[in-house]
C-alpha cells in the first residue's frame, strides 16, 4: 500500500489506528505547506510595499 493510498484511507476514516510515522509525515507536509503560504504572503506584501515606494519616488 502506498503512502498516498494510506493517507486517503486515513482521511476517509477507514483506518482504525493510523501508523504514527504516517501521522508525522502528514503533519510535516501540513506545516511545510503552511510555511510556504506564509512566506508567499510575506513576499507579496514586501513586493507591494516596494511597488508603492517606487511609484511615489517616480511621481506616479
């Protein structure tokens, strides 16, 4: 059984006692996705601030 199949069965509630390693892997993926989203949001805010400053300096 692959990890994806196991994860799908876990999400559907078909597994009674999930493997602790699988839970750790799912948690790690969740944290990584959240971190990437946070970094992406921060980068967008920084870029917006840079664009606003450039527009102000260029008289636009």
